[in-house]
C-alpha cells in the first residue's frame, strides 16, 4: 500500500523526513475522502495540494542539468 511505498521513498532518499510526514497526512486525507466521506475545507485542500505540488516540483529542480551546459552555445569574445 501507500505506507510501504512512502517508506521506500524515504529509505531511497527521494523524500526527506518532513516530506514523509506531510505526505502521510495527504494520503490519510485522501483515504478519508475516498472511503469515509471526508470533505476538507478549501484551505485544507489547497494546503494538501501545495504539499504534493512542491514535492513534485522539487524533483524537477534537482534533476541533473550538467549535460545542458555542453549543449548551450558558448559566448564569443
């Protein structure tokens, strides 16, 4: 389930401890919404979505860009 996958993400250092804790809450809210009729208010929903968006965007911000510098034309003096 999600808990096992979340633990693996932490072990593999794809996320840090704080992100793990936040994602636990996001997943629990999603489970409650899907199975127990939970309806978060707009502020909570926005914050939960921001957590997911931030973690996803961080993945792109930490990509290896080293090969890009080779592809960008150099300045002429």
